[in-house]
């Protein structure tokens, strides 16, 4: 297992995600990691773009943004930051959060999250559309239990109610769908966290971890599909994995940043406006290492 993990780590892609700004927040009580899913189509063929209903948009934006906090002691916290969050992007004024990645890549996205939350980001992980599908396919699909059937022509999915294995293409549509969700982006981020938990459980199952051949196949596919920040060490990557596994097992807190208005109209379109007091309380608790409470 050690040999396989070392081989995988040596092949992982690297991106520059550390801001050069002199006003970065001070270190927190614990570590903060940014988990990002981009809408990059670079790895997709024309047939795949049609199959996955991704369109032909060129460039890249942050389609999914999650903040993973790992305290020195206690349970981790996973916080969804809606991609349409209305935040200030350095050099570009007030924009949607996902545009920061398009304007300045991982570095500007990390800077935007740091300035918006007051939390220093210690590690970065990114995956694109093609990489996401590849990972799901290599773990053999991921089981999700749906309370009601889902039909979304834009996402190319038609799923019945009940428990079922989602393929890579179905999983991508499931986590991206929002037009058929009455709660829009807020409903989508909840589905993304639920799916992430199920994916981590599948990857961390004994059937994968205790089988060197399968571990190598899954690990290689995962390593080829993801990018880590240049300053993210193997130790920090390990902390991310263990923390995500804890959250998926119900040992941590999973939530969305408090929202005041899910349809805040601005000059950049409909955005998600954070609840200033609630968001401040959440990020202050994470920064100080205090217990995070989530309203039922």
C-alpha cells in the first residue's frame, strides 16, 4: 500500500494555488483546505461533451467549492460555498465566486475565499468534469438513494426513486443539476456533499484498500484526474482524505455557509448573498477552533 500510494503521489498534477498577496489571513486553529470542482471541458471529447451535456464553453470556472476545516483536536467541518456567492474578487469588484477561477485560476480563487472568510487556506485540490467521471467509473459507480425520481433534460439524467448505482455520466449530471431542483444552487450543494460522502466511502472500502491491484487502478485514475496545490504536501493530502472519510462516516459536520438571499439580483445576475452575521460566526468559530453548530 505504501509503494502504491507513493507511486500515485509522484504522478499527481500540480497547480499554483498560493496567493502572492501580503494581506493573507493568519493561520487558524487547525488547517483549512479548498476542494474545487471546475467546469473545464479540456479532457472531454466532442462526443463526451454531448453525452454529459456540458456544452462547449471554453475556459474554466469553479463549479463546486467546498471548504474543509480540520481542527487540531475534534471532528472536521465541510462547508459548501455556493458557486454563485456574491463576493469581492480582487481586481474585479463584486462578482460570483466561481468567476474568480476564470479570472485568475486557483491562485485568485484561493485569495477570494481567504478574503471572504478570513481563513487562511493551507491546501488545495481540484478536479475537472472529465476527471470526475473517470474517478466514478474506476470505483465501479457510486450508490445513491433518491427520495423521488429526478428528470433533468439539461443534465441528461432520468433517475428513478430508490437506491441505485450511478455511472460516471449519471453522477456528473446529478451533482451539476440545479434547474430541476426547487432550491436551485442551495439544493445542489447539499447533493454534492452527499455524493462526496458516498464516493469517499466507496474509495475507502476494504474491497479497494486491501486489494493492491484495485488500489493501484483506483489510485492511479484518481491521481491522474486531480490537481493539488504546489505547496500541498503528502501529509496534508492525507489529512484531507482522513477528514473527508470522517465526514462521510458522520463523524464531522457538513453544512452550507449561512445564506440571507438565494436570489440576490445584481449587475452580474442572480447571486447567493451570505448572511453576514451567520457567516461571520461560522468562520470565526473555525478560525478559533470552537465547536461548530448547525441548525437542524
